[in-house]
C-alpha cells in the first residue's frame, strides 16, 4: 500500500473559487474569460508577448512544429534522455527525430553532440530543460538552428538570471498534475512571433478563425484548453513564486538529509538556477533500493529509459549515447510536491539511507559467499 505518493497537487482557495465561478458561468468549454486571463498571466510571468493555452504539454510541442511547417523529409534534434513526448510529436508530424546525447554536467542536450548529428534536413532543435535544469542556450544559439524550448519540467528555473520559457522561437510548458504549476492536464505555447502565434491559434482551433467560423484555410485540430482548466491554472499562476519556492524547500531539505548517503545528486551548473520538479538521485543498485522503498509504501520511481534504447525509435539513433544510457539506468525520483510535510521528507530520506546501507550489506555478503 502506497503511503507516500510520487507527487500530488497543491491547490489553494483561489483555484477552487475560480473553478466554481467558471462552472457557474456556464462557460466550461474553450470559450470563457479564464482562458485569456490564464494566457496573459503565463506570458507575463515568462516575459513573452503571446501565450496559447492548450490541452496538454505534448500537443503544445506538436502545435509549434505544425505551425513551423515541419513535416515529412525534415529532421528535428531531440535529447536522448527525456520523456518520450518530444520524439513522439516529431513522428506525429511526419518528420524524423534524431537523438543527441546529454552532458554529464547538467543532463541537458549536449551542443557538441548536436553538431555531430546536424545535416541539411535539420529544421529545429527541441531543447528540453530536463528535470528542471535549463539547457545551455548561448551554446545552442551559436548553432544557428531554430530552437523550440520544452520547459515542461522547469517552471521557475532560471538561465543566467532569465526565466525559462523565454528562449527560442517558441517555448512550451506542461501543467500535468505532478508539475509545479498544474491544471491537472494542460499546457501552453509561448512566443514573441506574432505571425507564429496567429498560425498556432488557427491550427489549435480546427483551422479556422473567430472572424470567419467554419471556414478552414488550413488543416487544424482541437488542441484548446477548457475554461474550467484555465480557471484552475489562473489560481496556480497567481501562486507561481510560492509554489516554486515550496519545491525548492523540499529539494534543500532532501539535500541536507541525504548528505553522506550512498547516492549521487543530479548535477547543476553555476550559471543555472534549477527548479525542483521531482527530486532525483542516482545509485547503481537502483532496482534493489526502489523495491525496498516500495515495500515501505514509498512511491519512488526509476526515471525514463533513454529514448535511444526504445525499439520504436531505433531509426533516430546515430551513435552510442553513453551518458544518456548510463544516467537512465541509475537515476530515480523521490516523492516531491509543494508544501510536502517535513516529517514525510524525513521519512523518505531515512528509509532511502537504510535501503542504501542494506544494499551495500547484501553486496558484502555476496562477495564473502563468492570467496568462500
């Protein structure tokens, strides 16, 4: 029985009040005042001119690619270690995702390895702020390739003092239930390009404009966010700094409590202020440790497999990706959420310390048995 979930939401009274107001207004679909208010709040928070709220972070990425006219015959470079969504949306528009390895120093896409896989078909780089750590955008911009920033895991992070979400031709967020800022499901695209924003709104709304409904100049889809979802999002956006700070406190306490424990911490660059989506550590005996934690009711989980290891994406593999493969086999998440009680964090940290010690003890016994 799970006593400590991997994550949970942190909803306040304003989110509840706005959601009730949206329901009582009768505007519960994608029409309603909360959608525009939420978009404006997110754009202001990230220093962008335009925001388009959508139904989730995955379609946010797809929407940008479609608006950029990326499709069959094109290639988009994706980090070899992240959630599958960036690779999947490239496939969805008919293009080919091509993997680049990550750096040992921050686990985001390696600009040097990007150079290795760039060719005449390359149309964009999806730069994922993996596990809340910003990519090295100065190095990526030097490559002269359009960048799409995927900040789904990085609400509140900073790159050289600037908020994530403001880099590249467009940036995207996810507002899934385990994210720092959540609407349950939801996402958005941010950009400073007026024409790109206009094209994305048309595509996201069935390929038609408000000025001429039911006339479809382009093939579109329904990627829109509902008014009720946006109402929850507005309440969360108003608490942005509070929710980010609460996760930072969780991360800091884990740092303190796990000092001296047989785990390695995820790396951080001096030029970055990483946010804490899910607290992440590494140990080569990961599966044994996770089994022990789960037996104590703690929902700790292994991170994603490297994308280059998935059979479905072998056509995207160009090389070995040693760093992505190694990290994916050792890293795991500990329960993390805003306002997580101190005693819960201590319980998880103490059990992790015990599990690591038990793992070392078992290895010692096995070694003695082999000698005997």
